[in-house]
C-alpha cells in the first residue's frame, strides 16, 4: 500500500492548518476552545490494522485521554484520531488529474473536524445506528461545503463539485 512521502506529509500539515482555521471560523471557536477538542492525525504508517479501510479516505476513531490535575470525575476526556488512508487518497489523486492533493486533504480534514466538533458539542453521538450514521454523513458533507464554499484555495471547487451528491438529503415518507 502506498504511503505518504515527505512532500505529501508537508501537504498534510498545510491542509490541516487550513481546515482547522476554516472550521474554527465557521463554528466561531477560539484557539482555547478548539484545543479542548482533543484529536490527532495518523497516517498509514502509524495505523493499527483495524484502522485501515479499503473504502474510506479517513477513519475517525475514538479513545480517551487521561487529564492531570483534575477532579476524579473529570479524569478522562474523549480523544479522536483522524486516521488518513494514504493509499486511497493517493490512488484517487493519481486516477484523477484534476484532483490536487492539497484541496482534497483540506476537504477530508474539514469533514472529519466537523464530526469532532459535533461530537464534542453533543450535536451527535459517536456510536449510532447505520441509518443515523448515513444521516450524519449527509449533514457533515453539507456543513463541510458551507465551510469551504467561499474559500479561494485553488482547485477546491473541483473537490466541492465532486462531493455534491453527498450533500443531498434523502426525503422519504414511511
């Protein structure tokens, strides 16, 4: 499986910075508030076998982080890992000459950060049914579009257009 090289890892870092700024501005979170949303990024070389996907561009996994100097009832806090699937991201970029790595990663990171904010603000639970997960994905794709639609990042519009179908909510009568 292809992993990110040194140049791609620099792009990963740049994309995360852009996504953090855009997501923080959208949700109007200060740096202090954003630091409370505990998360880290892992690339393929650091992933456990169960964190590797054959279809998702990123997998969000959840754990807990021990906090020092807190009362016993607040000793732990949820912590998330954005597990990038280097092999699938690189395959997509190589397959589509119009797809550039930086805007693609900005979209992926923004999408995952929206999930994290929604979990931390209790807008959505992490463990849900498949139906609820599908609804959450539509919501998050829509929010990701709203966050990034006014960005001037080159070739981001191509990524946003590529995910247009993921923002369409299914309305049905049961």
